C-alpha cells in the first residue's frame, strides 16, 4: 500500500448536538475519534485538527486559525505537518469507517491514473463525501493556496470550492461515510453496532483496542473450542479454556500461529474428554444427545452437553 499521511478534522462546533464535544462521544464503547484513528492506524503521520483530547494512540495536534474556521481552514492547518505524497482526509465522527475501506480508498487513488488528483468516497445515494477521501497532497496544497489568495482567507469557505477545482475519482461504499451530526444519528450508530450480524466483530475490535492488542485470530476456531469445552466438559470450562489458550499463546511468543497451535491442542483435549465420557455413558446404557450414542456431529465435536457422569 502507498504510504500516506492522515488529517482528521475534529474541530467542529456540533451545533445540532447542543455543543457537545462530538469526537468524544462513545459508540460501541469507544470514542468516535478513536474509531477513526483506528481506521488509519498505519498512516505515516496522523494530524488531528482540533482541541487536544485523550486518544488511544499518539497523534500530532494542530489548530486552525481562528478556531472554528471551517473545514478548509482546518485542512490547511493539518497539511502544514504532513509530508507524504498522499493525504487521507477524514472527519472525526465516522463510526463505521474501517481500515479495509481506507486501504481500498488509497488503492483506488493510487491506480486512478496520472490526471486523477484524489478519490472521494460516495455514499449509498451517490453523494460525494469529501471528508472521507484520499488526495494527492501537491494539488491539495496548490488549490488551498489559490483559494486563500482569491478570497483573502479560507475561513468559512465551503468544501465544494476545493473539490470543484480538483480532478477526482469516486469510490462507492454504503456505510463508511455515515456520520453523527445529530443525537438521532448517534442513537442509530449505537443500535447498529449491536446488531446481531456485527456485534461480535464490533466487540472483538473494541476489546482488542482497549487491551492494546493488534492480533488477528481465527474467531471461528476459538468459538468452536468454547463450544466443545462447554458441551464435553462443563459450561464454565468454555471461558476458562479460552483464557488458558490465550495465556499459552502468550508464553509461546504470541501471534496468530501461537494462538492456532494452542487452540488445536485444547480442541483435541476437549474432544478426547468428550469421547471418553461418551464411551462411559454408552457402557452404562445412557443415550447421547438426540438419542445418538457417543459423540454428536462430526470430527469429534462434543455430543453430551449436560449429561450426568
């Protein structure tokens, strides 16, 4: 992936939120600003334009002059601290922006051809989102300087004056540009985070961020292990076993391979335990789950959830 710098605009007045400091609002247990910063964590330099706030990772802070001068003034203030050929520009209130979307946006910008000066994300309705975009830095600086000369200042100028002067591509995405301008938007984001289809991924992402863990693991394998331990041993064995797997992986040096190896060993143990208990039940004439003797399912998955020993 092409190296890039990120400028995150976090200095708006949030009038429709009653002046609440919007970037510090929490969705899924994390602030909106931290969620955006996670999405661009591999930027070479990350500049947040706005008042200083606690953040989960270090950033460079900048302020537009005067404070509250609008997005173009904020962008110009952020660009003073960047050097990469590509600048990712983001607002600080994007709860559904993900790192994979950022990477796709940057890739689209890099492959857009010599005359493309940036790529904007477009929403579900096809509307341009200039604050979810990857720009070539030199044209961005050039047009901001021309606008400042023409208008005497960048304060209060609309973003379209900038984007109208740039040759831009488009990258469609249905959810990444959803922002939180109102309390209704915040409530919608919080409800969507807890949707059955995504709550587990959201929780794992939040927990890793809270614990300072940057590790991709096979969630399905760990869930299967928890199931086998709960069914083949006892229900409390599920969380305790997954904890032990994590501890063992840490002692092995950490990383996905260490987690996978510890998981494999624990799964094999749970399956042996379940098979042994099933054999005992069979000898005693006790049926297995669903009337099937021995082990339920395939590949040795435990088949006797709460059968007496």
